[in-house]
């Protein structure tokens, strides 16, 4: 029995060490949905919920609406972002060009969170940034709207499948946001406001 516990501890430690040895998510560069190169370094110091999205999925309407509300609720201190990556690998449910995808999301759901150019998330041509999420979490997406929670240091905290609702992951997102060390919070004017995150507006998943 003691030997069994030792082996469990060893492999658990090995898995953690393997994840720690990987580059963090914010070291990668991606292309936004308007074709501009973007360094994910601009999200360092913030919490990100990375999602592979699709326009023609049975989960599209409920997921986009919930993700939009999540962004609205948790972006109170400019330290949280939903990062949406369109993908056509699951049921060919994102067949459109980037311009059409962006217009669809903005027209139907008024999304304001960052959206990126359509990519592969699995297989030989999977984007390195998404490969990193999979390698860190050991969670491989097999459908649209998988969700990866990335902390302010670029480490994957948790990952959820399509069927896990945004309401169910709200507490984990809020906890990751609350764990960011107290710091100056940037304002829209590029200035800073010394507001400790622990004193920020109280938010609740009841608002979803």
C-alpha cells in the first residue's frame, strides 16, 4: 500500500513538472481576425479563457451569449479576456472566412472580446499556441467550444469540454482573477488606478 501511494505521488509530481517545463501560453504569437500579428504577451498579467468557437454549431448561440456576458461581468478591472479562436475541424461548422466570422459574432452577439484568425486546434497543422494549451492541460478538444482557463502567468489552470456551461466555470474564472497580485489597474486613458483587486466591484454568476 505504501509503495502504491509513493508511485501515485511520483507520477503526479512528474506530470506537474512536465507542465512547468513547457513554455507558457503568452510566449506565442497569433494572428487576429483582421489579419494582424499579435503577441500574446499583451495578455500577460491577465486571466484568459481560450475557446475554440464555431458559427454553425448547436452550442453556438448559448455559448456566444454566455461568453459575452462573462466578458462583460469579469472585465471590470481590465484583467480578464475571453480569447476566441474559430476552428472548422469539428463538423465543418466554421466554414466561413475571418471577415464573415467576425461580422457574424458582432452582429448577432455584439462580442467585444478578442477574436483571432481561424486555425486548426488539433492534428499535424494545429497552431503552436493551441498545442501548448493541450500539452499543459492534457485535454484534447474533440468538439467546438472547449474552454481553457489560463492564469496571469500563462499557465493553464483548468480545461472544460463543450458541455460544461459558462455558469459552471464562473467560480474558477473569478478565483483566477482574484489570485492576481494587487497591482495598478490600467484605465482606458492609459493611466493607472491603484485599486486592489480584492476591493474591486463584487460580481456574481447570478448576472450571467
